[in-house]
C-alpha cells in the first residue's frame, strides 16, 4: 500500500477483508460437510471421471480452501499488521509475527497449507493417491483456517 493510504482506508480495507473471510470460511465449512458425507476417505476419487457432481464438490473444496488461505495470509494479515502498527516484511516475516501475536498456531502448518494448495491444484488429475492424501491433510487443516478466521474477526 502506498504512503498515502490513511488509517481510515486501512480500517475500511480490514473490515471488508474480515467480511470476505467470514463468508469464505462459511462456504468452505459447508463444502467440507458435503464432501465428508459422501465418503470420508475419498475412495470415490478412483472413479472421479464418472461422477460430475462429486467433481464439482471437489473443485469447490479446492477453490475455497485455497481462496481462504490466500485471503487470510496474503491480504488480511498485512493489513491487520499495519493497523496494529507492526512492521510489514516478507510473507515469512509476517507469518512469524502472526504466530508471535497468536493469530496463527504454527508457521509450519501455514506453510504446509500453502504447499497443499499446489498439490490440490496441480496434481488434480494425474495422481489420485497424492490427491487423496492432499485432500485428507487439507481437511485436517480446515479447523486451523477456521480458528484463524475467528481470531482475525473478533
């Protein structure tokens, strides 16, 4: 953000991003519930091409997981830190600061969630076992994203 951005502008941006992440988190949780009802171990991935409805749910999960993680870490976190008069640095610097402030439980988990994003998007069609493992791990990290959303939006 430029030097001409006022605290009022930052506050408005922060409030907008808070509303966005609340919606993104709600949508992600909805999709997780729908996917988990089908088959918690995702065995249906072996016949993914035969089930367009489940493919759409999977696309929704991947999109919503990635979007929430991106919005929280890449957009809301820097604005939050600026509003708290904290120094802004690299993504890793910001994540370390967020962990010290108690906003995220673990930089390592956050980086893992970010890395999973790549597996979920790029290994989508080629390797169903890797995709299944990535989905199951991403599902384990959803509560972390929910908790982080709540902390930012208190």
